[in-house]
């Protein structure tokens, strides 16, 4: 039902751009007309990381799938829209209802954006750890935001998951059927959105030649949806999952043993339980990520490629470089990193030198006249 239309009339079938058509700058978006901003979810660009490849001596083609260029600023816009569309199709929700979701923020923004356009009331339940920037975007989109303790275990009564359930029950007690949790942790349309969308786009953008895909996991919807389609169309492609130290998503389980604090700063990835939508066996190999290297790589993507990405993008990029070296990807082979969200969510966090220095993620700049991008 959605779809941007390029206004330039195509005279004949032969003029239809092939799926591998490199859209020229003058064609892209300059004449796009959309019914709503929801049409600007999906079809994100795949960008060649030439400078970073040079910096790390990478011989294969290294690409970034820039999911931060979705309408709401993250990969989770895809599932926010798809979960609502499927619930509408199934007659489960109607405009005016409450859509409630436990989230680390980006799924919340994707849902709140869709709710704003379609006329739903949105209630987002988000752990305290998540940034003020996400909170402010959600507020601007008209969502009601409830914050929960970061340290609460997923099944504790004060976790974001339990709190969302309580709010839903209370609202339905007053007005039966008015409140719904679409639930990204169990909803099949979470991975399906990536099976149908993200994966197909990558395969088309690389003319069907994909040798490695690296994605950091939270619910696991992105990596599982992509893995299922890639294994069908590019069976030799390696699918690499990234899980932060302190989380338990990686396999084998021994990788998840650690002695340090369970807390990590990167937002959106890793959990203390295995989400239903995450089929860990679809992933060929898991790599563990740490905060310091994640933020270092995010800052390098910004500084060397002009790619204004978030912290988990650095987690995936760090592990992608490790994986490319481990598997010896050669010239002509294609590696893809999923970059889930943008710098917007972390302006007062990893983008701030003070914030980074205070947590030991970087040395204090030589002088305050030398902002981070000069050293
Ligand atoms: C689970 C949520 N986010 C997932 C996420 C991910 C992982 O995406 P998954 O498809 O959930 O595995 C990576 N990076 C960032 C910045 C994210 O926000 C959420 O926003 O509620």
C-alpha cells in the first residue's frame, strides 16, 4: 500500500532500472513523493567502506548497510511498521488503541513514529540505561515513557518486560481490548521484516554475491531474518552474530562466562535471556564485543567514512574486521556490516570526550583545543 514514486515517467520497460541499478545522485529522493514518512522505511543504502578497509588492510569489499537512514533513525523502524501492519491485517488493533512495548528505545521510536502517523496511543517502557536522546525523541513523537531499573532481570517484577505487561492488564481491565503489546521478543514479524526486506535488499545490492554478514544481536530478529534468507539464496555466506561481554546470547555458552561487571554501555544489544525470535543456531559463529573497542570503531566510522552511526555499529564493525581476518576474505569477496542506528541517540554519550574519558574508553585529549577528531 505504501511506496514512494519516482515522478520521472519511464517511457518503456527497457528503461526500468535493474535491481542492481546504482541510483544516480540526481535521481535519489530529489523527486520522491511519499504518501507518509512511513514510505521512507527500508531500502537503505549499502556504502563501500574504502578508507576503513585501507586503515585495517582489508582486501575484500567491505560494505555498511546504513539502517540509521530509516525514517525514525534505526533498523527497528522496519519491525515497528511491520508488526503494526500485520496486527491491523489480523484485525487485532484499531486506531485509538494503546500500543505498549518494552524496548531499549529504537523499537519504541519505530512504533511511536508509526503510531503518530496511524493514530494509535503509544506507551514505551525503557530501562534507565537508555539515553536521554531516545527519551526526548519518543516524547516528541507523543509517546508516554515509563523508565525501569537497568539492573532488573528480564523476569523480575520491575523489569521493562514485566512493567509493560502490568500496564496492558490495567488498561484492559478498564476498557477490554484497548491495549496491546506487539512484543518484538516473540513476534514472528520481527525476523520476517528482515527476511523480506533487509536481506533481499543486500542480496540485490550485491548482485547475489554475499560472502559475510555481521550483525549485533538484541532480540536477534535482524540477524535471524537475514540469516534465513541468505542461507536460501547465498548458502556459502557466513553469518556472524555479535554479542557484548556481559550478555548470554553467544554460542557456545562458554563464550558467555565472564568475571567482570555485567553492565556494558553499548545500547540495544545483548540480554540476560534468549529471546524467542533468536534462533542462535542460524548463526554460523558468534563474536563477543566490548565497549571500548565498539566506541572506538564507531568514532572511526564517523571520522574516516562520514558515517554518523551509533555504538552498536562499532561493535559489529570491530567484530567484522576480526572475522574478515579470521576467515581470510579475499579481493572480490563481499562483506556486509549492519549499522543499526545513528549518532543522534548518543550525542551526550560516546560522542562526548568527557563521557569517554570518565569511563576509561579513551585518554584525555592532549588539550581541550584538540577535539577528538584531530587526534
Ligand atoms: C531491541 C531493540 N533494539 C535492537 C538493536 C540492535 C539489535 O537488533 P535486533 O534485531 O533486536 O537483534 C542493535 N543495535 C541497536 C542500536 C538496537 O537498538 C529495541 O530498540 O528495543
